[in-house]
C-alpha cells in the first residue's frame, strides 16, 4: 500500500533529467576511448622513423590492439555482469590510460607491441559497460538517442580532434601524443569514480524519474538483482548467448557493419593516395567529409529511432529500420568503382559512411534482446564477433587489391553491408527480450 501511495505521488512530480547527464558522461568517455585508439596513427610516421621500425613491424604494431580487444570481449562482458560500472569503468580507464602514457616512453618494437596489446585488452569492457549503463538509466523510447549520442563520440575523436593530436606531435614530438591522451584518461577515470552512481543512488534523481525509467523498460534495479544472484562463469550461459538465432542476427550484422568502419580506419588513406592519386595532406577537408557524414548519421539514427517509438511504432520497427536502411545505404560505396572524379569518389564514400553511422544504433538491440542477467556477456559476444572485422578487413583487403585496382576490395565492403542488412531482415525477427 505504501509503495503504491509513493508511486502515485511520484506521478504528480515532474521527473528529473539526470539520465541526460549520464549520456554526456558516456559521450566524453567514448571520445577518450577513440583518441587512445587513433593516437598511434598520428604518431606513427615520426615514431617509426626515430626508432627505425620497418613497415612490416609497423603493421604488426597496428594489429596488436585488434587482437587483444577482440579476445578480451567475452571475459570483459563476464566482468560487466558482476562488477558495478562505477568500479569497472574506473579501473579500465585508469589502466588503459597508464598503458597509453607508457607508450610515450617506449623505445623498441617489443615495447610498442606489448603496450598496444595492453590498451586493446583493457579497453575491451568499455562498450559492454556503455550498454549496461544505458539499459539501466534509459527507458526504451529514449535508448537509441542515448546510444546514438555517445556513439557519435567516436567520430568526434576521429574527425575533429585528430588535428589536435597532429599539432601536438608537430609541436612537442610524438611522445606527447601518448602522454597527453593518457593523462586525460587518468583524470577522467577519477571523475567517473567520483560522479557515476546507479539511478537510485545518484544525487538529485527523484522517484518520478526512477519510475519513468522502470516503466519504460529500463532495468533500474539490475545491480541489486546481480548482487542477489551472483554466479560464477557458466558454460551454459555462454551457450545461451551463442545459440539464439536473434542474437546471431545482430552478431553477423555487427561484423558486416564494422567492416565498413575498419576500411575507413585502415585502408582509406592508402586508397585515396595510392589508388586515387590524391594528396592526403592537402586534401584534408575532403578526406574528413566521410567522418563528418558518419557523425551526422549517428546523431540522426538515434533521434529518428526514438521518434518512431514516440509515434507509436513497435520497438522492433523503430530500431531495425535505421539499421537496415543504413546498411543498404552503405552498399553505395561500390559506386566509387565507376567514377573518376575526386568529388564523386568522396561523395560515394561519404554517403556510405553516413549509412554506416545511421546503422550504428545496433547496441540498442543488445539492450533489448539480451537476457536481463546476461547483458554483459551478450554485449561481450556481440562486440567480440563484430570486432573480428578489425582483424579480417585489413587482411582480406590486402589480398584483394592488386596492381592499380582497388575495385575488388570496394566490392567486398559493399557486399558485406548487404549481408548485414539481410541478417537483420531474416535472422533477428521479432524484437523482444530473450527469457531464460
């Protein structure tokens, strides 16, 4: 009776909006996360010249992050289900930031390789934690907006802040690229620990906001439920997240989605310079347009998806429409094979990367489909399979390109985007939480 009276009173009070502050915290964390992924590409020319590292070993250093990042997704996801985000994110941020700072003092190939592997392993829990926080803090109708907003942080780091790192490298040397980005991460780890709390423990959150989140499908009490049902690792749990058709639909879709992303993160500059004859330095604005387009696509995706829900559409339709549409738009990258004009090449690439951004709310389906007590393990599996593309894409493209033709590689990326769309159409089916 008393609970009903309190809930009735809460309904008359305007809900607070502290959840939007949490969304900003996640955005900043993602920006830092991606700066620590991209800083090596900025420092590499000066670093490798100074240390005398040949191109083969440079490639190995670049790959080090992807191997451990993918390998640690399942253990990282398992930790997310057991360690509160306030503790786990603080530890991960602090440790990967320290490893980043140490890169600034590396003096050999072995040191660089090992430290990049450490950064990859320690960043592994980040996106599963993001998914866990959003599922806790946001009702279903706002979740895609939150995911789209914080996901856009990765393109902010790539499109807007990379020039800042380039300036640091030119002004103070390559060492400061790692020291400065790592120092920012250490500071942010302390801020996260001091500020972040679960919804019921966060200062300023009223009962009306708690009720709004809970009634909208947010798992506001997930931490209490986790503490009351602590379990060790179970192969049965892993079997659950590896045997559900719906989940394999999003796993395969994420691999295909990330393949386009990793083309832009790895082979894109080489494609422009070697196969399109562009001066990458002088054409910086043109080269940044696909990243800006992806940034716009990410923001549009979340707002559009949640707008569809507010208009009365089902969660499944509202989530899958921008994802499927975005993947289909990404297939347009194949158009670059049939034009010679630089503006048209960039236009096709920008359109494809816009589609990639539009499809990037895939984590919203992890939040919606995953069994409630296996959010972290499901997210870890999703991120593990999706990030196998970080290994496969550079290698496959390397085999496909020949002589002066990059067309087979572009076709490969386009076909994968189509397969990704089909996986959401044919495998995911009705969007509803998997009960176990």
